[in-house]
């Protein structure tokens, strides 16, 4: 059992994140990286741009991570025993590219209400200050949602460039993770990340997010998988888990889900920016 300890709960409540949490070995992380890279090789555009959403629907190993019992134990400590998965995102930063993530709050644009949800960032490669790990503005989850400006920049991995200005970078905490570790972060904590200055890829697989069954999608439609417990509310359509790598039906399902997401991200109110 890997439910969060009282110190970890204290960290989450005080700072808006908990990190690092050991999930699997670096050998397992390498196996997962190989599967991601196999998909990239076989289907070069499948994981690009909006294709980076919901790769767990076409990759059995990412599906396994998404439904991993250690991750779910930790998540259960924060949102209760009825847990749904409403999406995942691959955040990949290649060396020699300008990819960064502007400082933002997930709850500002993702449409999930109430905020009984949490995001798990799982390191498929090591993630550190040199290759652009996430940085958290500690304690910022306790304030109201902040103004976000849409600042377009080619390198920004958030397509609408939503940005909280004047974040005191010296007060942000780098979430340094080894491959196979994860962090969990709160819907309203301000976070972002710098460019990758190393000579290898930085790969994060982000379950975005685990939601309690009482959480609605108020900006559009999200399908879900039951990760643990039961769904007494039935707010969302249920979708199947993948059974094989790059299965054609699953690829179609992923496209359908990503189209829903694009609508949420692009049709949200002007206040709610998106990826
Ligand atoms: O991977 C990154 O650098 C940023 C990820 C992020 O913003 C998130 O998981 O909410």
C-alpha cells in the first residue's frame, strides 16, 4: 500500500504538490519509452501536436501506468476511492528544440468542476533543471484563480500560450524526478517549465487528470475510464481500455477523444485558456 503519508499530505496541502513518489523501476521506464518511440517510428504523426493527448488509448504500457495501483493509492489519498481517468498528455521536450511551458493553473481552462481532481506527472526519463523539469509556485494553489494572458510563442507547449505573469521564479520549486518517479499537483497550483538544455529527450507522461466521480466537465465533453471504485454520478461516457498496441479501433477512439478535447480547449470562455 502506498497511500500518502501524513507528511506527504501536509506537503500537498501546504505547497500544492507532492514529490517525488517512487512508482516503477528505471528499467520499466525504459520499456515504456521504447513503446512510445516505437509508436513514433511506426506512425510518425500519431503523437504529434494534439496527438499527444490520450496515448494511453493506443499504448498498453501507458494504459498500465494510467491504471497502476501505486499511483491510484496515492491519488485515493487526495480525491477519495471513486477515481475516473479523464485524459492523459505526453509532454515531450526534445534536445535542441525550444519547448517550454508557460506558468499557468490547470483549473483555469480544463473545465473540471468541482476541483476534486489531481494531476499525476510520471517521469519516463529523468527530469531535472537541466532538461526542463516542472517548477511549482509553492502555495499558489491557496489563492483564487489568476488572470492568464494568452502569449503566443512558437516554443510554448501550451498552444494558446496561457501565462500567469510575474511569477517569482526564485520562489518556484523544481520537481526533480528520476525515471519511474512521479509528482502529484493540485488543480490551482501555478506551474511551468523551462527548455531542455540537455542532449537527450525529457519525457513526461501526465494523467490529466484523475477526477472524483462527482466532477463534471463544464466546457464540453470528456469520456472516462473507471480507474478505481464506482461511478455513482454517471456524468461521463465510459470508454474501453486498449488491448493491443496501435490497434485501429483504439486509434479511432483516440482521435474522437482528442477532437472533444480540442473543442474544450478552443471553445472555452475567453477566460479559460487551453493547451
Ligand atoms: O511537462 C511539463 O513541463 C509541464 C506539464 C504541465 O503543465 C502539467 O502537467 O500540468
